[in-house]
C-alpha cells in the first residue's frame, strides 16, 4: 500500500479530511525548503505537494510564477528537488510527498530515470500539469513500475469521457481544479463544486482533493465539507513571499495550523 493510500485510509477511519499544502521547491531559498516541509507537517499537513519550478508555468498565476522565478534564480533544478525529498526522508518516513510541475524537466531527464530516482528518494506521487491522460501512457508505465502514483487534474469543463480516462489511470488521489483559470484566481463558486463532484464520483473511486482559489480558513472549511482533501497553494506561497527568511517557517506554520483547524471542523 502506498503512503498516499495509507494516509487517506487513516483519515477516512478518523472521519477527517486531508490538508494538502503546496510550496515551490527552492523558494524562498534552497536551504529553507526542507525546514518548510517539516514545518508544514508539524502544523497539520497530511500530504505535501512540492512544486518543481519551471520557466513557463502556464497553469499558475502570478504568485506561483514569481516563486518559480525566485527558485530558478537560486539554481533549483529537478535533480535538486529530488535531493530535497531525500533529505526530508531522513527525518520523515511517513508523510506522502507529491511532485507537481510540468513535463519538460522530466522529459529532459527521461521518464524511466526520473521514476527510478523518485522511488529511491521517497517520492509518492507525480502530477504533471501539462500531460493529459491521452499522452501519459509511457509516463504512467514507468511510474507504476516503480510504485509512484500518477495524479491527474480534472476541471469544471471536464466531460464524462475524460473523467473515465482519468479514473483508469489515476492512483493516490485526483486533483479537482475548482475554477476556470490559473492558480490563485478568485471567484470560487462552491455551488459549482457541489454540482460537479457527483459526476466525478460516478467514475472515480479514489479520494478527490479540491484546489485553486482556497485562500482562507472559511473557504477551506466550506470546500472540505464537499470533498476528501483541500489543496492550498497560492495563499501559502504568498505567505512565503511576504515573510523574511527568519520568520517564514513560523509564519507558514501559523497559517497552516489555522487551515488545519478549519478543515477539521468539516
């Protein structure tokens, strides 16, 4: 059983919802990513999404774009991200880590090499934003061969045929993008999420996490009532941007504790 499945099974037994924070590896510095990861776990995170910085993050809004730019200026790379996961695993053998990013850096490394290295360092899942299920078969085979969960995005515009494709390939959990637009966009429509989830659950037996546009405890609570996990990215990355390097771990931990308390009320 994968760490992701074990985590969601445990949460289900406890009648709790998952809190899944996102940070960009290498932001605000190469030295602070692993301390931030541990801080997120201590504050109540169940699964960590670790962004692999990319020069053209087309699905991301300005906040995460700036984080990628800062990380790349610091020399962050895919190999560097994998090394950070290995360092994190020296102290934490249980919290699932999902790499989230774009296909180009992985293609450059090669999917077989990448999947093997993920297994070696303790990555549990991979979400490649620009790889639709129709183009993911080779990647899927390499990830599956090394016990890595391929995780896919679904959107408000996703039709039944695409949902069924994702249901066949996905492992771990499915990430539902709660609105049309990029990360950090506003105008979250809770009623639209509520209407869409039954269509997803007709085909998908895995846990469903919802993200994009969740910016505070009240929204996190409302979304947690509808799904299995709440993904928070831009709000946390904004907190990182607004903090000094001395205060960033404490500030982010405080924010995640507030989100944790809200999600636990669901």
